[in-house]
C-alpha cells in the first residue's frame, strides 16, 4: 500500500515538472521579453564598417571599422499604448515647473508628453484630434 502511494506522488511530481518545462518553453517561444532574457547577454556588440570621412584615419581600402554596442535587445522598452492624461493642475503635483515636454496639437486637441516619461518608454501610441500618432523620443 505504501509503495503505491509513493509511486502516485512521484508520478504527480513528474507530471508537474514536465508541465513546468513545457510552460517555460512556450514562454521563450511566444514572449519576446522572456526570450531575450535567455538568449542575450546584458550587452553585445558587432563590427560594422563606415565609409571614411575627412577627419578620420582610414584603414586599408579607405573604410574605417567601428564597433556598435547594443545595450538593449529588441522590444526591451515597452511602448505606452493607452496614455492617460491629467489636467495641468494635477500635473503640478509631480512635474517640475521647467520640465520639458513634447507638445502636439492636431485639429484643436492638445497634448504634452513629458520628456522624462518618454525617456523610459521612447514611444507613445495615441490619437490626437481623431488622428492616430506615434510620439517618439
């Protein structure tokens, strides 16, 4: 009797482990941010070649090698898809008086996108004056 219970527990534990492995595998396949965690180092670099300019030392053939360093992978910074806006009075609670914004006015509708927030997200998908826009920084 005892060995049957032990076998049932082991069988259940094995099924849980298999399901966990399948779940993690599916995450790596279908979720880009998770895939990047497992497939890239924190930084990577690649060699590219630029044409010579007047002030640069040329190498053989006139081209100069440059190393391009990539700090973030594809889709590492999430876009703001449904921005929420506050009144100017509410914004005074968390914005500095001289804080820079990107301003946009279309068809009589006005928006201000704080640079501080855009620096963390780089893109906002919005609709201003019934026109779809992508605000980038």
